[in-house]
């Protein structure tokens, strides 16, 4: 079963790698605009970005964790309630990213490049550090230069907040679910969430591209990429069970009989 799970994860990673360039070209290709069009060399340059491989690793890791429950079900093992927390945590994480990506896409469509300012926490960090400096040193506040890690926290803090909210909601909704029912609910929530997020992100991207905004298309493209990635993630358990069913059909009946005896 684990080999089929590894194959499923590999196919998921391969699908993301293959779709990266076409999706980027469709999103940033020449729509008749005079600037900001992407060529194939620019699209291929995404593979050289460390952030791209980090996000790919997170997606592949999430797919692997979501397949732990299907493996137990396929092996006819009834897992304890504690291991069932893993799909709840993973699902809440991807629902949080879908919510953030959809909200960012909508804000970029409405406020243009100012949509990013809603999640910019550097001003909050600056004020906090100035207050701490004035409290400790008992001296007038001085501006402290913001750093890259503060910009990173501006992204992770909203994700963390949404993650905790979705974990609470999804945990309460699945508290009494059996493993098979939980698996169905996981795929259903993620699939519906990704579709809804794409319904928001795709029109928002069209709007900001037609306006020829500067940074807003990056936010809406992130929404499209997140929606497609999570949507493909939902098919992982289904693909896994197809492999398992095919394996069982190819397995000699005598082996099954001996096992039962």
C-alpha cells in the first residue's frame, strides 16, 4: 500500500511541475497589453526560485500526510481517534491558504496594489519594537529598520490565524466521523473550497491584468496557483484507491484464499 501511496504522491508532484509553465503563461501571457507579458524563458525561471520549491514541498508533504488515512482504510485497519487528527490539521492548513489566497485576490481586484497593505504587519512590528526600545532604554523612540523576517511574518501570521480557525471548525464538524466518512469530508471540503477560491481568483486576475496593475497580478496569480494545487490534491485519495483496486484485481485469488484461512 505504501508503494502505491508513494506513486500517487509522485504523480501529484509531477502534475504540479508540468502545469507550472502553462498556467504561468496563460496568467501572464500577452493579452494585448503593452507591458508585463511573460515569455517562456520567464516562466521557466520560476523553477530557479527557492520559494517555488518550498511551496511544492509543502504541497507534496500535505498530499503524503493526507494519504495516511487511505492507507489504513485500504489495509482494513481501524485507526484510533488520535491519528485522525492528522487529516484534520492538514485540511485546516490548506483551507486557511485557500481563504487567504481568495481574500487577497479579491482585495487586489478592489484596491489594486493596495490590496497587499491589508496584510502588511511591518508597521505593527515597527511600533512594537519602538515601544519596547523606549520602555527598556527609557529614551525617545527611534525608528528600527524592518527586516526580511518581518515581511515573512506578515504572510505567516494571517495563515496561522486562519489555520487555527479552520482547525477548530473542521474538528467540530468531524468529531464523530468514522475514518471513511472523514476522508470523504476532507476531499469534499477541499474540493469545494478550491473551486470557490478559483471562482474569485480567476475573475480578479482578469480585472487586474486588464488594468495593467503593477503588483496586484502577483496576488491574484497566487490565488489561481493555490486553487489549482489544492484541487489536484483532492484527487490523491481517489487515485490511490484506484491503484489499490487494480492491485487487488491482479492479485491471484489463491493468495487471498490462503490469507483468509
